[in-house]
C-alpha cells in the first residue's frame, strides 16, 4: 500500500488544530480497514469521523492509490473478500494463497486465523471428555506464528500484518513479544485503533506504560485516556478526555461514553448518569456500555428508568450480553433475585469472559443467601480478571456473613490494595478488625477511610463509638464533632444518620467536663430528635440544677443558638487540627 | 498435621470416555479372547488387565512394553491391529468397534464381570459419539499411534530405561512393578510444559485420572520425601499449566499451597489455600448426601488451616486470631472433632509462644480420648511428656506415659507417632545423659521399617523425628570424637533435608554446635568466634551462651560475666534448666580464673541440686567434677578424690570423651597431691601416672593438644619424683614438642579443670 507511509507522515506531524487533516486521515484509514475486514477498527474510526465536520467535495482524499501488485490480485482479492464477508474463511484463504500484494497477504493470514478461531469455538461444543474442554486450541496459531515471525525478521510486515502477528502471539500467551510487536505496529500504522486497543489489554501497570516508546500522534491521546481509565487513574483520564473535547471532538459518542464510564468508576453517579442520558439521546440504539448505565440506575434505585432501558434494549437486541445484564439488574432491583441470576447466567452463556456478569451474579446469590454459589461466582470473576476489586470485596462480604471476620480480612485487603482510596473497603476492614478486637488497627482503618473521603459517612461514627468503648473520651468527642460537621456540611439527607447519638455523647461529655454552656446546647439540639429527646431533657434538668448551685449562665449563648445552624463549630473548645487517632 | 484432602476425588466423574488408550486396551482384550495364548502367558495378561483398565492413560510405547513383558505375541498382534486402524481409514476403526466381542453372550467376558462391564461402557460411550466426535477420536488415535511410531529409535518399545533393572519381572511382582513403572514414567511424560515446548506433537490430552494421579503422587512425595518430588519451580509450572486447562481442579490449588510452603512463600501459599477452600466449599455444597454439613465443615477447616499456615510462618498473633475463629464456628456447629483439632493447635500455639500450656494439653488429651481420636490424644500426651521432661517430672512417669501411648500407636498403626515417640525417647535419654540408651533408641528408629505402605518407591524418612534422631546421633558421635562419622551423618542430613526445607534448621544448629565445640577443644578460639553469630541466628539463648564461652576463653572476663548473668535471668524466666546449670558451671569457672575458688562453691552446689532434681546425670557428673576441682584447689585432695569417685563411674560409662579425659586428669592430680601425705607414696605416683596415660589417650583421640601438653608435664614431674629419668626425659620431650607446636604460652594448669 503506497498510502501508508504518507498517512504515517501526516499523522505524525499533525496537531489537533488541524481537524481537517485528522478527518482526512480517518477517512483513509476507514477504507483501508474496511478492505481488510477489520470491522471494529472501522467502527471506531467511523464514529470519530462522524463527530467531525464533513469535508467539502474537493478536500476528500483520493480513494485509492493502486500498486501493480494490487492490480494483479484484484480479482482474486475481490472474490476472497466476498467469501470472507460470508464467514467462509477457508475458502477465502484458498483463493488468496497465490497472491503477492500486501493487502491480499493480510487477508489470507487473517482468514486463516479466523478460521482457526471459528473451529475452536465449534470444537468446544463437542469435545471428547470433560478435561479436554479447556484444551481446545486454535490449531492454526502455531503455523501462523512461524510464518509471520519469518516475515517479521525479514522486515516484510506492514502495519496490519504486524497487528495480526501481535494477536497471534497474544493468543499463544507470549505476552512480552506481543507487546513489542504491537508497539511496532503502532509505529508503522498509528491510525489503526486495533493495535492500540490490544496494547491497552496487555499493559498491566503504569510503570510498564511508561517504559513503552509510542509514536507521538493525536491518536496517542485517545490511547492514554483509555488506558488511564483501565488502570483506575480516573483524574488523568478525565483530563485527557476533556482536552480532546476541547480540541474539537465534542460530538463524539465514543468520548462521551468513555467519560461516563470513568465517572462511574469513581462513583460520581450524577455526572455519569447525565452523560449516559446525553449519550442515549444522541445514539438511541446503542447497546454498548448500557450495562454500566444500568448499574448506575440500580445504585440510584431509579426503577422506572431502569425498566424503560431494559424494555428498550430488549426491543433492539435481546441476545446481547449488555441486554442480559441490564435485565438482570432490573430484576435485582425488583428483588426478584432468582430471575436476575438467570439473566446473568444467560449473559455468561453468551460471553463466558464477561467480567461484570460474574460479579453481579455473585451479588444476586448473596441476596439469595446462597453463599457457596456466591463464592463460586466471585471466584470466577477473579479468574477472569484478578484486578476486579468488586469480586474481592464480595468474597470478603460473603465470609463476613458466614461470621468469619479473620478469614475475610484477606479478601478485603486484596480489594483495598486494588482501590487504595476507596473508603468502603477501609470501613469493611475496620469492622473486621473491630470484631477481632484489634482496636488499634480498626481505628487506623476508620481514620484512613475518613481521610480518603468517606462515601457512606459511617467511618467517623464508627471511630467515635470505638473510642467511646475504649474510654478515650477526648478523642471520641473530637470524632463526634467532626462527624456532625461532616453531616451538616454535606447538606443532603443521608440514611443511617446518627447525629442524635453524637449529640447525646457530646452533651454528656461537656457536662462531665463542666462545660455547661456547650452541654446545654447539645442537650437542646438533642431534643430535635425523637430517640434522644428524653435524654436531652434530662440533661438539661441536670445542667440547670448544677447551675443553680453555682452561677447564672450568660445570655450570649442562646443568641448564637437561634441564628446558627451548626453551632457546635463555634463553641467547640477543642482544637480540631491537632487531632490524630 | 495437615488436613490433606488432595487424594480425594471431588465430584467423581462417572461418565466414560473413549480415548485412544482405551481403544488399545480394547484391542488387547479382543486379542485375548480371540487368539490362543499359552496358559502361563494368559495368566500374566489376566493379572495385567485390572491395572491397565483402571490406571491412568499410558502412552502407547509404555502400554505395549507392559503387554510385551507378559506375552510378546499378543503385544505384536495389538500393535498390528492399531497400525491397521491408524494407517487405514475411519471405517477401520468403526469396523473394530463392530467386531468387539459382545459381552452378553461371550463366556469369557461375562457381562457383569470387570472386563464385560468395561467393554459395555466403552461401546456405549462410543455409540453416543456424534459424527464429528467420532472423526475427532479417529484423528487422536492416529496421532496416538504415530507419536509412538515416529520414534522407534528409543529402543524397540520406546521406554528402554528400565529394561535392565526390571528384566527379572515375574508373575509375583507384576503389579508392584507396574506401579513402580508408572511412577517413573510419570516423571517423564507428565511434564506438560516440557512436552509442549520441545515436542509439541507428542502431547496427548491430560485426562482427569492422569491429573489426579499426578497430584496424589506429588502430594504424597511432598509429605514423605520432598526431595523426590518435583523441584518447587517445576511443580509450580506444572500446576499452573494444569489449572490453565482446568481451573476447576481445586486440589491443584492445595498442592500449590503445599509447594509454596516449601519455599516459604507466604503470599502464594495464602492465596492458594484460600482459593482451594473457596473451591471446596463449592463442591461440598453441591453434591454428596450431607450437603449442608459438608459445606460448613470445610469452612471450619479452612479457618483452621489458615491458622496453621500463620503458625508455620511464625505469625503467632494472626494464627491465634484465625484459630479463635475456627473454634468459634466449630462450637456453633457442635463439631467436636474439629474443636479437638483446634484445641491441639491451641496448645501448640501457646507452647510456641513460650507460655505454659500443660493444663490445655491435659484437657485436650482427655477430650480426644473421649471422642476416640487416638491420633490427637497421643499427640497431646507426647506434648505433655515433652513439657514434663523440661519441668523435671520423674523419669519413670514419662517413660510409662510414652510406653502406654506406644501401645496405642501400634494398635492403630500410627507410624508417624511411633517415630515421634522414639525420637522423644532419644531426646529424653540424651537429656538424662544416658548416651548408650539414646544411641540404641536412635538405631531402633533408623532401622525400623515404616508401617506406611511404600508408595512410589519412597519410604517415609524425612519427618522431623528422623531429623532429630540423626542430629542426636551426630552429636553422640562428636562427643566420642568420631568426627568422620559425624561428617557422614551431616552429609546424609544435607541430602535428606536440603537447606530450604522445614526441618533443616535442626541440623544446621547441631552442625554449628559441633563445629564450635571442636574448635573450642582444639583451642582455636578465633575459629569458634565467627560461629557464634550463626548459632545466635538459629537460637538466641544458645548463641549467648556460646558467646560467653568464647569470651571466657579469651580472658575477657567482665564481658563474659555480664552475659552469663543476663542469660541466667533469662533462663530462669523460661525455665530452661539445662542452660541454667551450664551457665552456673561457666560462672564458677569464671571465678576460678580470678583464683576465687570459694565463691564458686555455692553456685556449684546450686547446680548440683538442680541437676539431681531434674535427673540430668551428665550435668550432675560434670558439676561433681567442678566441685572436686574446687576442693583440690582449696587444699582438700582426699575430699576431692572421694567426690570425684562418685562422678567417675557415670562419666566413664556415658560421658563424652572430653569429660572422660578431664575426669581422669583430675583424678591423677588428686592422687599426686596425696603422694606426699600417704605412706605408700610411690605406689600412688605410679597409679597417677597410669591414670594420666589413660587421660592422654582420650585427649589424643580428640587431638586436644593443650591438654595433652598438660598431661605430659604432669607425667614428667611424676617420673622425676620417682627417679625414672628415661621416662621423664621421654615425657619432657613430648611436652617440648607439643609446646613448640602450640606456640602459645602454657596456661597455668592449676587454674583449669
């Protein structure tokens, strides 16, 4: 292909400013990928191209630069491509075997690869024994590798064949070599998204990412953003996507969906929901990522929306993994857990490597109190992806339900390792330590949970109660004060709020320390809550008794009470900044 | 103590699958029924059928070799038949299945017989196969045959390695050798990865049976002799492979756990253990009659195993927490057996933490006896005996207890416990200072043939008990100056317990101690000194004691004294009687250095009471030696001699060669001191010379030149006093030679024992 070097040059020197150039490159790469049957890359590039302004007629890139070899292979290629499109891979490969052009060679090898994959899938159905099931392999891989490596050494591979070589290596579990080949592929043909995507799956940590030398091209920004999302480095990813939007890709559905997923990962539910709604408006028949959307709706308990989504997706295509997951979530929200589990199972039948479904199924079994099945489901999820923190967390929860706090420590720790800044794991860890009477560790966990930003606002309360138990009265009072501040400052109403408990304790605490003004203030606030009213009143009586014996209080306090919503802040005699557990 | 369920088959697969190997067995059966075979050969073949039918899939070469050993003619026929099928077409295989004898009417393979059932199963399984499956079976048959056919260079039948040693295989040993063979064969063909990388053609699918067999064998080897098991890295690779193909094979995770324990990898071992139990919980809940029960049970044992894991890595606090958890859930579900296991772990843990756990142990024994758990009961008793011995319980009580448990062990064939019991007896005898008894018991243990069935050609001989016995034996040899024997023993120990294994620490410490003693005896303190940190790394108390000894020998008295004081306080806290006595003796010796003999006396008396109370004869004798020496120095040689006579007999009977020499030399010196006072002075002197000769012979076996020099000096003086000039000159010359050789100034003889 003569066009490739030109494309490469163009890609390397262009900046975002030149959207027209980018559009031209996209159009060229679409046609290249289309010829070679790389449908997913075509889809990605087309989506992106669609988001950009259309080019005027004379700006359109010339459709083809045809080489001599291409002309020779033209008929055979056309025939083979038609067979290829009809999924008759062996037949396509047969008619391509004598061709010399690079395009034909790629299609030849690709058909052989796909034929092997197809046969592998077919074999899995009728294997000879139970143990043989896992041993079915794509027999073509080995031959392909030998041929491709020969050509690779001779330097005869173009961007597309390099990509194929990488895929073959990955399938043979030669991951290190595969990474090298994919990097090479991105250098030769930066615009082919497939190579980048494969690279994304192979890069496991940030150090590895840094060690790769990648071509500097506008597409690299997409790659970086994608991989930041994969590696749970959400702020970085969001920043990248934001700059991409500003550069002119604001209409791209791909970017919107990616941002939404990123927000979902950091549990910024409202943002994510808004983006998904926008996405559905722009692309109403989209099924991709809708399982993530349903997760969000589930968390927010938005039944009607979830139901609407489920019905909508069933109408579009009911045999998609995402559809099954959405329906599963829908049933789960309606507490029909058996049905939910059924749909997750269906999703897994459609794609056994679907990670989310395993975890969700585990959750359903947990709801059904079928702990052993839940453990199995979670274990499967971990087998598919060791980095799935939800599965680790789920396993921990299962064992916690089975009343094995020490045992579940390991699982919670694993989850915490994967999400060091997620307060839920820390609170869970703290609870386990508390059950094991390891108060020091428990306190550390709670405090850390609060420091990383407590989602459920429970950590401080638990910390305070623990300190109360340990008769560390000053520390407990401190924690309660911060807790109350947190609750009032966050504004919205949360469940399980135990402000009354905190106030009750603080009242008693101030009373004991003879800080009667503060004590009476707390007692009065206590009276706002049903469960603490009696105690508040009793405390007030006690205070007035003591005061009668000593001095009359100053009137200033009541003034401050009347106009301040959170008076504790002002009267707190303790220095908050010095507090450390 | 491990709850090793590795051998258990979880979710036994009852379905039968036709494999190429099964086809070869079928063709063997076919040949046997159709052709005429001599009676003797027929009998051999009949014996072969069951293991072939039920064993794991073999490669064709191995299979044919096995058959050929029984009847070459049949093996050839089978080969021809397989060849026909493999080189022919699909119809040949189909034809073969149609010609198979129908068991219903055939007299030889009656339909309910083992063979009949097998054939019917196979036919049924074959008939169930879909067209593509049949084609696939045929393909794999071709592959199976051609792998064998492709490498005839390996000797006629493919496996030439053990033709020589098994050539005398006869009727009686058929089954044993088959087992033996399979073991050896498994070593080679089961290395999945190897086959995959080096020879991709020859790899057949690993069947369920093969995988199970592999796991069971490796687990057995790990338990009994982990030198014969695969190397840790290799085994890990194998397991990873197996798990990749069949992630549901939970036992592999357990083996992985055991394997990573070998290399002290806490990370992987925890991970595998938990993974295994996650899987087990699953299989426990699915099937079996006691569905719910089995599920809860594995939970309890999961927690217990976790406790044992932490205990093994020395995380006592974590182990304690895990154990508490196991106990709690076991209590909730009224599982007494599990509780009992927990209890025995509890006292073990307490013991490891260094606190007194005898009450717990006693409880455990009682409970175990009540629930009829002989293993745990006698384990508890053994633990009690150990504690009792340290606390100075009377000897006959301990021995009685051990004897009683021994009866129990033999009754229940608990070979592991018998070994432990013997090792314990050795240790107790050694502690009491009865070296002959200890040696005899050690020989008993080492020569005892194990009760465990000999599987995979491995006898169980790398348990802790064996390590302990061998270490004692090494020390006993070293005491007698037989360093050649000691070296041999350590060579064996090193082979049997490589440095990375669990019990290696035992012999490492022992080796260091012996080396240390040797250098000290030779007076090479500069060589002994570097060993001290090494000893200290293994055992802190021991290290401190040795350090004090070196310092004492280097005349750094103050430092030595400080360390000894510290040590005494520490040992009194931990109630380590033996060390206390040794410390007391060393302290007394320190006092001698400053010619302060009377201050040492109360210490020595204290040591004597302690050692008598704890029946520590060797230490008591040594204390008496010290006492006698003190008395000699204080100028009462008659008293000294009478005290010495008390000690002399046990020392000569049981003591180490060094002690013997020292005792005799001391005796001679007492006699010398008496020469002047007694009327029969000359006779006394002659006796003293004779005694010194004996002492000299002991010292020369130890090659302890310093003391030898002292002996020669004394002898020269005695000869001189008797006027025997020639002898005197000879001794003086020997003294002079030694003195020149040693080059160190002679320490004042008087000041030393």
